[in-house]
C-alpha cells in the first residue's frame, strides 16, 4: 500500500501493556516523540515510561499536542476513558485502534458490536474516526521479528480505515518499525483481521496476508468460536506456551492459511 514518510511525529499512546509498550518503544526508537499513559499511579507510570524510553503523561495530557493517538487498552476499558477525552483535539489528529476483544478478559460485550465489527464500536465509543492497525501481530513478533524494507520474509501488518491519508501515515509508521503494511480497505472490512481470522497473529508476508484476507466470508461466522477455542486450549496448559506454540496453535485452525499450507 502507499506509504507516507512519518519522521519525528508527536505520538500519544494510551496503554503500556505488552502491545502498547512495545509500540511505544519501537516508535521512540524510530525517532518519534512518544508519550504514554496508563491506569497506574504517576510514580509507577514514570518508571514504566523511563523503561520504554518515552515520556509519561496524564490521560488528559497524552492526547494534547500530538499528531497520532494510539489506543492500546483492553476492550472493556474503552468505555471507562473520560467522555471528554478528545474535546479540543484537532480533527486532523489520527487515532489508531489496536484493541482485540477477548471474552475471558473483557466479559460479554459482543452484543454491542455492529456485525461483530469491534473497531466501529471503538470509534463510536471514542467519538472519533479510527484506523485499525497493530492488532494482528503478537507483541513478541513486534518486539523481535522486524526486518528492513525489502528483506526476504518480512512480516506484514493489516491496516483498515476510512481516511486514506491517515492510513498512509499509519502505513509509514508500520514500515519504519520493520513491517510491511497491507491495506484491508475501509473500517467496515476490519473484521478480516480480528481474532479468529486467518490473518490474525499468523505472521504472514504481504503476499500471504493479502491472500489470507480475501474470500473469508465463510470463516467470518466462525471467528468467535475459533478465537475462544484457541484461547481455551492455550489457557488450559499447565505451562505458558512459547511464542512458536502460540503461533502453531493459531495457524492450525485454518487449512487455507498460507503458512499452514506450507506445513502440510
């Protein structure tokens, strides 16, 4: 997809968990000015931010004087954000939604999603257009498996949203931290890279991801079941799964997944 160069942007990140923290560290390492917030006391937040190499900010300040806001918190925490959080934030500021819904963590929220489109729900809750990105790779993948542009086997990341310029900027950020962005289309197509789909956390190249994103209507209705099946199996283990074991468990759900084809 088309990429806009994004050097030295000001970025605010809400959430410093496995995914949000990794994104913060990677973007700061790429030269961006990053500040983060979380639900911890200020003293703990400052320690976390220092470990990530970024600045600490309150929830109100993290969205001020930035060009990009990344929301990387559990789905259930979205409605708990201040209702006026984006008041005064210019329309041109890009909001990225990285969230993935998991019932074991978030509770039963699926009735709130329109046609199971999680990011459209997030957009409505925030009162802002969003770009869905950074959600279809494991945090280990983001942390350890980046490659230079053009390198063989570079892993791809899905991007969906309604603002083409915003998507190009997000694509630039993705490229800078070592992954190939793939345009999924408008936000209404974001179900194609939600949990339980062949594109989700299966570490595909751009060509493989494009293949995994197409013609998946027959899987869409099974996605929630496949998501929960994988979660239940992994949580039933007596020892934590390795990254490869998690990857294998997810890939094995999809006979048509390009990587699963290679293994057969």
